[in-house]
C-alpha cells in the first residue's frame, strides 16, 4: 500500500478505529519528538511540542503506531505511555 492509497491527495483526514486522523500526524509527531528531546530547544518550544505530542496520541494509537514500533528514548516512551510525571 502506498500513502495515496490510504489517503488520496484530495483527502486530508481519515477514520481509523473510530478516530479522525489528519494527514501528516505521524510526521508532526516525529518533528515534535525531536524538538521535545533536543536540549537546545527552549522551555516554550519543548512545552509546545509536548502539548502537540499528547494531543496526537489518540490518533497515533488508533493507527497502531506503537503496536509496531517501539520508542527508543525512555523519556519519550513514558510520555507516549502517559506516565510522565
């Protein structure tokens, strides 16, 4: 399957396991994870990235991303699991 088979060019979102997932959700997660983990990122940048990651988690779980891929960074893995204090 190719990306355009899942979401054609003219379609910006889809329903997966009863959750609306926007095109670009996985890419945005990867970008935000890099910002969140980068010690050179400001506190504001990290806080915004964390909010965006947490907001995207229902969609990422609906896609089954974390059933197939393991997050290597322990801190990010805890955030994804919802266990960051």
